C-alpha cells in the first residue's frame, strides 16, 4: 500500500475536542486514557472487565446517513478503536453554566445516588436511553440498566429517576442532539478511507481501509490478534496480562456489519454486534428473545460480536449453544 494511502495516527472527537494520537500504548483502554491523560475522572473503574458499568461512556459513529450513539464499557474498549468516532463522557453533560443535565437532576431529585461510585455510569446509560428511546417503557429502562451494578439503592429510585426524566421530555434542547449535524460533518471530515498503521519497536496497530486491505494485512501478519468489540480481548489484557504484539481492529469496517436475510437463512457479518442482531433474532426466532437479552448488559451487547464469540472458541461462549442447535 502506498504511503499516501496510510495514516500514522488515529483521530476522533472527545466531547467537543479533536484528538489525534500517534504515540500511545497499543492496548491502552479508553478509561485509562480519560482518567490519566485527559484528567476526565468522572468515569470510574470498578471491575476492569466490563461487568459493573461504572466506566460507561457513549461512542457515536456514522451509520449510513445517521449518527448512532451507543453505551460502551471504557475499561475494556481500546483507544485505537475510536478512530473516526465521537467519544462522549459524563463531563460533557453539564450545561454551559454548570447546570445539571436533566438526567443528572432526576437522579438527584429521586435520591438515585448513595455512595455515588456507580452514578456516572448509570447516568450515561440513562442518558443513552433518554436520547435514543424517549418513549421507553419500564422494561426498556430495566434493560438499559442491565450493565450497571449498584450495591446501595436497590435500583428503585434509579428507575423512578428514569421514568421522571423520560416523562419530562426535553430531548430537543439537548446540546448533543442540537449539534448532531455539526458533529456528523466533523466526523465525515475525519473519514479519509486510509489504512492506519502505528508501529513501535515491539508492537503494531492496524486499522484496515476496507475488507480487501484486511485480507492483505492478515496475509502479512497471520499471527495478529483481530479485535472487534474487545469484550474478550480487553479481559485478556486487563486480567491475564497477555502480550498481544500485533492488533488488527475491524469494528469500523462497514462491510463486516452487513445482515442479509433470505427465506430460510440469516447471514451476519463478522462484526455484527449482539445489539444489532437482537431485533432480527427476536423476530425470526422468538424463542431466543429472552436468551439474547441475558447476554451481558447493554454495553457488552453493543460491543460484543457474534463473529468474535464464535472465533474465540471460549468454553463459556454465550451464542454457540444456540447457534449449534439452529444448525448454524
């Protein structure tokens, strides 16, 4: 690949700011980047394995003609995967005069916080729900909170806060929604369709330009670790301290997010997330609806992929038993 087709840095938006990085640890997670380098310490580390949700942030990407925001666990999300995305943290919610966001205010009014350690992550999960599903039911609220653990409140006041802010509406006044076109324009300006390569003496990061480029990189680096959602790989690094010298990130490749349906078959691209697959699974195979909703929490379902769950061959993988039963 020619030099003009390769970029030596990642670029993304952090709240209102453009970030460009060309020198960082290849397995650095988003939470450490926020807390240690950006001094944004609202997001907390409770488990470092994507279970507790205290580190929840929003990541926005352009999908077709729309800008889609999803909650993710920043403790297991690698910084390199943010190329071309918009990262939104709890600090971005406050108003220009320092006023609380409606979601935050509802948590205060309904006494939804006690020790407070989990509160930023809960607020971000409720913010994602409030923004994406303003007519959410109680079931939707409970589903949105599946990935957030709270040992103090028993959740009742948190659910009251969610119902209160959803009933009040006001989404049109939210700065993130008001600036959506501007953010889309900025993200499109970052999209140059180039391969990203960031090397040190001992590590390599690749973000392929497309699936053909991915195939070329894999031919040259057959021992590389492919990273989609990192719900497994993030734990390999955080908990097992595994050394992964060459990483190939693929979650940005739109060709791997395709879902095709025929009269007797559903084909999922390798990077299709649990969340994107869920509506189709629920419609076509309603017996799996409840099962699918028990795979992780919302943050994990937004990050984790069916392809990764199969490829990793984990003995505790969630989807293989169901897929085997279906003859997949």
